[in-house]
């Protein structure tokens, strides 16, 4: 039974659940972006939030098929993801975007799109060092690059411009996935988004 005293708390919780936002997790390949996003999504859904994960690999397969890895193509891919993220977030969805987004100006354009629409946007740097990422090598990219099968690997033979002042920097190589997701959840809570 809900009492009158409980009503303001319930309405506040409902307002927070209905508030959309984009959380952009940037970092090197195999840094742990998608793993952290998945753990956070599970927690947010359990709390009643509407959540979508815009995974960079899935977007390349379904929304950006045909784009290569030139700087122009990467920027186009990031702007497409940013557009979809803002659209969803402006309609009350918590959008988690675990996407490399190697260039600072591309990320800044996505942030500006959100700001222009008054949609919450958080930039999170999953700051796993390249040597740790290459050991994890979830998709075998580092091994393929070392073997000369591919080139243009972000952070190895293609640039990665780390955020100078992200909303949160996660040292995923020094803490568990649960700890990383909890730190991100704490940031969302602090900002009134969770």
C-alpha cells in the first residue's frame, strides 16, 4: 500500500526512470566498453529504466554497412550513432553507446547535438591501456594487425584521441566489471539520471 508520504518518492523515481540520456563509452578495441555497458544495462533495467545499447559493431553491420575505416567514414559512422542515440534519449531511453569513436572532434559533434536538443549526454573513457587490450584481444584484431592482415587498428597504427576531461574515466583493467558498472551507475545517480 502506498501512503501519501511515499507518493513524492514514487513520482521522483518515475521521473528519473522517464528521463533519457546518452552514455558514450569510448576506448580502445577490447577495452571492456560493451561488457561494462551490458552490466550497467542489466542494473538499469532491473530498476525500471528503458535502456538500449548501441554497440559499435552492430551499428556497423546494420546501419553503417559499406563504410570503411577512413577518418571520413569513421566520422560518418559516429554521427549516425550520435543521431540515433539523441533521438532515443530525447524520448526517455537510457542509451549506452560502447563505441570506440577515436577522434575528439567527432565525439564533440555528438555532444553538441545532444546539447542543442537539451538531451543529457555523458562521455565515459574506458581507459584500458593498449597492452592490456592486446592481451584480451576479444575479436583477434591485435593478432591480425601484428600478422600484417589488417592495418588502421585504433591505438596501434591509427590514432586514438583520449578524452581530455570525460565525465568519468574508468580504469577497467584495475577493477572488476561490477565495480566499473557501479562507478558509472553512481555517476548517473549523481546527475539525477538513475
